[in-house]
């Protein structure tokens, strides 16, 4: 459960409280895009998000690992974002109770899309057509992984402690954004890699790609966690199917969500202060 700092019983390091009211500046184009209105912390007092007021009554959540608090300049930097891209982020309505693990994963996906220069996942103009279903890369004629980008098909799938879980067979791509959204993994019972036994879906945001070792790692995930995921039957994924797949992954291992480095407060706050 996440809590605003104003709630009773939430204790965080003093430096975290100090950044409230500081300007937020994009590192790419050095624009001041808003101010830190508040912070959201978990039950242990670990800060996970900055609540940034952009003006015009819009607030967005910036995962703490995607921000840099500059104590000398009293400014929070937002690396990788521009003034235009931060405006494309989904709004935050100040109701921390709505931030379920699934909603947080969707927020990470939105950041992944925006940082890559696109629109947030699922974002489209009001009244526009529904998004095209996610499709296997191998079925998309003329589409290949861009030069310099890793193609994890055929790589090993590793879990907690580098335990072997299986292998990556396919990528599911958003045809409109031309971005990978899911990995299709082949796993066996209890995490023992047995090619052809069972296919499951893994959100790309939950995976760490290691090109030198041709491996994909799921931090904090075990074979037992993957056993709880539904089998993927190979169909293109509609928006509803996609949401269901993300919810299933979060339900299988909800505690792993904040292990993502984008939620690490040590990235934002100087060592010894967070």
C-alpha cells in the first residue's frame, strides 16, 4: 500500500521531505515542467514516487528511480524526459488507494513508451479506434528488431539467484507504437526448462535483458511464481487480454514490483540520505 507523506505514521528520510516544493526540470531540454507536490511511500517508509504538479491542475507520478534530487541546486532532474513528453504521461488523481500493483505496472509501461518517444500504452484520442491487438513479431511482415537493439528470442530465462526457468521464444509487439510489450517464454513444471511444455507471457517491463550472456532475468521471481501464470495459447492479445496478462503476472509475484530499479530511492537521493 502506498501513502502520501501527509498521512499519519509515514516516516521517510528528511531529505525526501525537503524536495517538496522543488522545481522539476527535464535534463534533455532543461525546461522547468512543474514542482514536487508530494511523495508516495510504502508501508516501510520507502519513497516510491514523486507527485509532480504540472500546472493546469494536472499531476503525474514520477517513479523515484527516474528522478535525481540535486541538493546544491535544490532542483529535481528528470533524465530522459522532455517538456513535451512529460505532458503525455497519465494523470494522477491523488487517490493512492487506486495504485494497485497492476496499475503501477501499467504506469511503468506508460513511462517505457514515453521515454521511447511514443504515447502511453493504451493512449489514444477520445472516440478513436480501439488499439490493434498485440501480435507476434514473426507474424509482422517487414518488421524486424532495430539495429543495435537486443533481440532476446532464443535467450535463456533466469529467475531469482540466476536459476534457469526456461527460454524466450517470441516477442509480442504493439503494431501502432512498434514496441515490444510482452515476452513469450517456454517453461516447464516447477520452473524446469522443458521446451514445448508450456508457454507464458512476461511483461517486458518486468524483465532485465543481459545481451552479453544472452539471458533475460526476472529479479526475485521463482519457478513456482511462473507456475501460477496462465498458459498462453498463441492468439493476438486484445487490450482486455493484455490487461489480464499483466494482472496475472502481478498476482503471481506482487512483491517483485518494487524490486524494479525504477523504484529505487537511492537513484534519486544521494547515498546516505535515503
